[in-house]
C-alpha cells in the first residue's frame, strides 16, 4: 500500500474529496465540457501559468481556433499571435504541430488512450493523464507539483518518488477525471505551498501532517536586470525585429530592437517593468532612430494586432498608445501554478527573451 491508508478507509477519503469538489470547485470554462480539444487547449495553457492569466485568453483562443481542423490549418504565426502574452511559446508551437498530426496522421480523430496522447508533440505524462481521465474517464492518475505536495503532506512522505504510485492507488475509478481535478483543486485552493488551510480541508482526518511539514515553499531569488529597447516610428509604421527561428525562447516572434543603455535620461521616453520567471526587468524605451538600420521591418500599426509580438513588446506598444489596451484586467491570485515535478523551465543559455 503506497498510501499507507487501509483499503477500508480509502473509499471514505475518495468520497470526502469528491463531495468537497462537487460543492466547492471553481466554475472554470474548461470544467463544463468533456470535449478533448477544449480540455487539451486548457491543459496546455495552464502549464506554468495561473488560472487568472489563462481565463481571458482561453475563450479568445477557442473563438479564433474553434477546432483541431482550424488550428491545424492556421499559420504558426497566427497561433503565436493569439498566444502572445501567455509566455512559454514552445507550448503554442507544439499545440499547432500536434493538431497537424491529429488531422494528417489520425484522420482528425483524437487518441483514445493516454499512451497515444503522449505520442503527440508537447504532451507529457501529466497532460496525457489529465486529458484522458477528464475526456475519456480513463482511470489514470495525474501528478503535477500541486498533487505531489498534497500527497506528500497527506501521507507524510519524504520524497516524490512514491507519489505517482500513491496517486494511482488513491484514484477513484468511477470518476477518475473529477477525482484528478479534485486533488488538483485541493492543492490550488486549500493545501497551499506556504501555509495550508487545514481547517478547511475535507481530508484532514486522513492527513498525517496537517501543516506545511517540510514542504513550506521558499520563493526563488529574483534577479534584477536593466535593458533598453528603441521605439522607432515612421509615419504609420513601427520598426520591429524578428527573433531568429533557432532561438530557444520565443523564436520567430517580433519585438522592438534591443539597444545599448541610454547615455542620458532625456533619451528615455518611458520605462516599464516586466518579469519573466526569476528575472525582473527594468526596460528603458528610448528614441534611437539609428536602430532602424538593424535587420528588421517597418510594420504598419494597423497590422500589429495580427502579428506574433512578445509580451513585453505588447506592453510597450500599449503604453505608447500604439495598440489598444487589453480587455478586462484579471487580478492575480495566490493560486499556485501547475509545475512539472521533475524540473523547471526557467530561462537558460540564450539571450533572455522578454
Ligand atoms: S490537512 Fe492540511 S496539510 Fe493535510 S492535506 Fe489537508 S490542507 Fe494539506
């Protein structure tokens, strides 16, 4: 028994968690469907990203690409443009590539098993299990950072190595999709990384820790970096450069040209702050007409909204009133993001993409 909970008690734990989920789950758009496409899109968007950030983008993305067929036939630049601001653009490229595989190799049919989902670009064990359990009711447990934390506290387990087996043992086989979502919801709203809200926990009577245990989160140290970009305008066009196709981060996306730091404050139009993973950038937006001699393109302002712009570039162009403000502001929550249990995706190696 990986859970070290007796087989007599396990059904009570499952029922307590599912009843709590039925009454307390957040009303999220991807929870009102069993459509594999919609669930797949939501799972990819939610990787490394908070629910509050995904909510305003999810509906828009589905409006633009309402089916696998539409997604597969779109240009990758259009998909990146719709993804702009969500970050981790490799996810959008993989989503697009997987849609093509489904259309061209699977005759438009979705895989009917988690093992088959895993063969698609950008889909690992966690995502395959989430899609298959929710859309197909396949009894396969999910394990991401949130679930791992809940299980380690619940079972007072020192390492993650047994968590997957414990998750599989714990899984309710009559409602696997709901059970997986219930345990993720518990990690996102009650069994929080810092101080868990044990007094609100539906499974506290089964829990061996009832507190943070050794899993109190320590925030990674943020580093600060100052950079400068040039905002060069000619008539109704803006000068932009495209990131190289081989760049590890945000390849192919458009941004303002990076320039040397300003020599005088009077060169600075304005500054913006922008955070990516563990780096807080202070970005000076400067007037530097000479930057237009770099390898880039003049883009008409009216065409900017269809271009795959980096998040920082959008932020600057909004502040300069060159493109419109985004829709309704969604407040950030303390809810932890879904993280992989076996590594991070922080920026490494290449020039930082901001
Ligand atoms: S009792 Fe507390 S520590 Fe245990 S699972 Fe519930 S919220 Fe987490």
